């Protein structure tokens, strides 16, 4: 018997790396895991390996978030957990990164996290239960040369604290 038996958990950016490890850990602890990513081939492999389902999810698309949430509700009747893991990184500093790179990092790391919370939190509130885990970084606690990544991870920490305070009484 696992500590997540029967729980339905969505893990973003879980085709590989840290997200795949988080999805694997949840599955090993009894959760019904929904592996999500834009890397379809790797996402399907990870889902198959851990006995999960896979859904393509571009975390920057509200419509895609709505589709994934609806499909999970249709298949499982609820969503008990969301791990907002999807993120991108570049080692370029403020002087060598392009404006487009900066915007893309913020769009995926910060806005994608926001959309996940904005889509899933109301479902959890109506269920009167659920947990959202937002993955940040040590870059969200101290300065570093990659200002776009650092700023996005500071924002994730701030949004997490604000949403936790807002949802504290909703279960």
C-alpha cells in the first residue's frame, strides 16, 4: 500500500529528467499518474515504463490545459495532485540572451506554472481537496547571471506562496 494509493496526479514536463523521476515516484507510491510534456515520444516511453497515461501538454496554452484537465476528469473523476515541473533553462546571461529567449523562459517557467494553478486549483477547490507542488530552483532564492531563469523561478516561489494563502481554507 502506497501513500498515494488512488490519487490522480498530473506531472508536467515529465517526459524526462526530474519530471520523469517525480512521475515515477508518484506511481511507485500508488498514484494514477498523468505524464505530460511536449516531447511526445519520450513522454509515451516514460508513461509506458511506469504504467501511466500520457497527454501532450504545452503549459503555455490555456486551451491545452483545459483539454488535459477535462480528459483527466472524464477518465478519473477528479484530480488530486498537480506537480508543475515543466521548465526550460539556458546558460546565457543578461548580456548574451535575446529578448525572445527571455520571454520564452518566462512564458514556460512562470506563465506555464500560473496556467496550471489557474486551471487545476478550481477543480481541487470544488473537490475540497488536492495538492499543488510547484518546482522552483535554488535560482529562485539567490542571484545568478541567467536573469530570465532566475526571475522566472523567483516568480514561481512568490506565486506559490500567494496561491497557498488564497487556497488555505479550501481543502
